[in-house]
C-alpha cells in the first residue's frame, strides 16, 4: 500500500529520487540510474532547470529539430521545432520547400489585443454601478501606473476597461472586461498584476461611493485573471498559386489535387470529428514552435480551440479555395506569444531558438508560428488525399520501432533497406527483426 508523503518539496533531490524509486518503481537502482543519466553535467545549467518548477527530479528531453526553407513575406527562416512525433518536422520541411518555389507564405497581423477580467458580485442597482464605473475608470488607470509605466513608455499598456453586466447569466455577476497591448511580451504577469490592482481599487473605491447603500458598497471580487481566449490577437497566413503549379504527385492532376484539398477542408468545416483531427495536425506545427521558443503551448492550445468553436460549432481553422484558377490555402489563428520575458530568455534553448529565428518581435513570431501551422496542415491533408499518411508516418516510425527492439546499427541498416520495398507495420518490423536476429 502506498502512503502519502509529508514535506516532499523539502527533501533534497537525491532523497526525492530515492523516495520515488523505492516507492513507485519495480527496479529502484535502474530508476535512479535513468533519472540521473538525464541530469546535465553542468551544475549551473542543471540548477537553472531544477528551479523552473517545484520538485524537479530530472530533465525530460524532447528532440529539437529544424524545418528549413520557410519563406515568409520574402524572408527565409529555419524554424526550430520541439516535438516527439516522428513525422512532423519532415512534413513541415516538405511543405515549406514546396511553397518556397511558389511564392512562399504571406502573413498579416490582424490584431494584438490581449484580454483580462475582474469577475465580481455587486448586489444592487445597476444604474448606480454604471455611474460609479465612470468615476472609477481614471482611478483604475492611475492606481496601476507603477505597473504600467514601463510598458507605456514602449507604446503598450491598458487599452480599454469596460463594465459588463452578466446578471442575465448569473445573479449579481459583473465584470471589468479589460484589454491590453503587451508588445513583445506574452504579458501574463503584466495583465494579472494590473487586474489584481484593479480589483483592490474597485473594492476600495466602492466603500467611499456616496450613492451606494452599505450592501452595494460591499463588492465581492471573485477572481482577477487574464483570458487565454484572444480572438483579437490574430494572425493570418496564406499560400496560393496557379492550380497548374500544384504538381504534387505523378498519379494525380494538379486540378484534381486542388479539388481534393478543397473538399477535404470543406469536410473539416462541417464535421467536428474531422475538424478536431484536422486542427490537431495544425497544432503539431504550432505547438512545436511555441514550445521551442519558450512560449506557453497550453495557453495557445486553449485559445486556438475556443476560436475554432467561436460560432457555436467546432470547425476547421484552415480554409481552401479555387478561384480564377488560383488555389488558395489560408489560416486565421489567435496566437498570444512573447519574445521577451518568461522562459524566452531564461531557457538556453528557447533563447537559441529565437536567435535561429533572427530575434523576431512577438508579431513576427506570430507570423512564423501561423505559417508553421499552415504548412503542417497542408502536408497532412496533402498526404491524406493522395497516398494516405501511414506510408510517410510508418517510414519515420520504423526508426522508433527499431530502437524499441534495441536493434544494432547494422541491423537497422539492413531493415531500413528492407522496408524501402515493403510495407511498414509494427508486426512486420518485429517479424523481420526476429528473422534477422536468428541469422
Ligand atoms: C497526426 O498527428 C496528424 C494528422 O492526423 C492530421 C490530420 O489528420 O489532418 C495527420
């Protein structure tokens, strides 16, 4: 039987390791060896990683790959991607190269607005609250000056503060719905600090508003937090070319291919089961760059999927059309990203990834990430409507299966050659491996 532990965070790293190994794994020695194998030999670097979170016992590695040849607004990028899925970087690279000779990606920033809300309960007359809010707004701004002054110097800050009456949804529920411009920072700390200050000011000022009754003065703040739903922090990425340039496979004419792409996207537009997988493919590209550059991929995921459902049913994030013999493929996607602050300068690999991207502004990074998502989706749908994804996927997966089987380098070479002409399936690889091992 497992027993709860007291004060785990206070144990030393070695003690934590011992506790995990002896309580939760079958082979305590091997567990400790593996965990330690992933420690970095530089104590400074290890300390940095240890301190990112609480209760660190080791590092968890993911591959960092590069998808080169991304031509975005006539500038060439090599895009760093941190991801475990075997075919993603290959697919992104293939799509980037395909569009390189067809004008590349064109991207536009449609907005950079970030959002945060103070959720509160006010039991009283709504019109009095509205009058109070008029007087309150400049005080909210002036009370937050210590937090906003640096951001304002650079051209950002609080954009708008609005009182929203939500009493039709929940009795006595109102919001301060606030928008922000956070420039190159993702802005979570800035926004949350502003909101917590707004909450304090709101409660304090209500106490001295002479028209409020005692009950009305007693505003209860439920919570103050940024929103990861950022429909106006939006970027558009697009590729297009004459239909006859879509000579992707010998077995299919460019026009048939274009039509198949448009139809596949139209299915993802109307069918949520397909849309989720379609968008998952987009997120393969998006998350990999977001993670590589030290941004918060959970925030991005949450915001993107909410955006995909903004009209009431979940739909495709990408669009495709054929008009006047031009094939067009595009995405509008909300991406609240930062290129300063947070992990971006702290994690050596995030810093390097941003250097590889030539130190982009947050707006530029939004465009790169959107292009990566569009490329990934183009590659996935291209495969789906032509050869199917398993061919490419299993070819990449072969290496993983061989590693799982602990094949030697020589065995790998023989088996990779063998599977150039044979279909890769998990059992076929095991059979071939067993046969080879017997020789
Ligand atoms: C796999 O990670 C992603 C795909 O399923 C995306 C798609 O179906 O469009 C290939």
